[in-house]
C-alpha cells in the first residue's frame, strides 16, 4: 500500500490546467525528495518532476515551462500544477518519495489525467 494519496485528476481539454495533490501522513515532505511520475497506457512509468529537501526542482523535458511542482510542508502535500495540457500528458499520475533517485514506497492508486477534446 502506498504512503501517498494522489488526487486532482480529471478530464480536461487541450490547453487546460489541472492541479494534482499528493498527500502523506508518514513523510515529512520538507525533509525528503518527493517526485511525481506518470504512466501512459502501454508505456513505462516515467519521472515528471521532483522537489528536493532544499527546494530545488527537476522536470522532464516534456513538461518544462508547463508544469510546476511545489509543496506545503504543514499540510504534508506536494502539488503538481499542470498548464497548457496536451493529449500526450494523458496518463495516471503517481507520487512517491525518492532516496538517491530510487522510489521508496509501493505505488498508490494514482490519479487519472485525461487530456482530450
């Protein structure tokens, strides 16, 4: 069972926006690296964005300039603001803690994002 609960997905038209939330009760998001991943149908899970304990951020090239990862330490929540969504952003989005680039916990249910007109 995953340590994180993802939410905020849905159906959106191309060019639209969504904000995903990743909430945990067992991890101090301010002290760890937390990352968003996604898995499109028939494809391997891929890294979308990560935020480190020092607040530095990394993004996949495909989402740079469109997606923003942030966190609310008090709420133990990491967000993924997704703007200018494209059909190829369609995927199930997951979050996880990373340690030295390796995900730590079992994956949760994820949240489905579908971009379609």
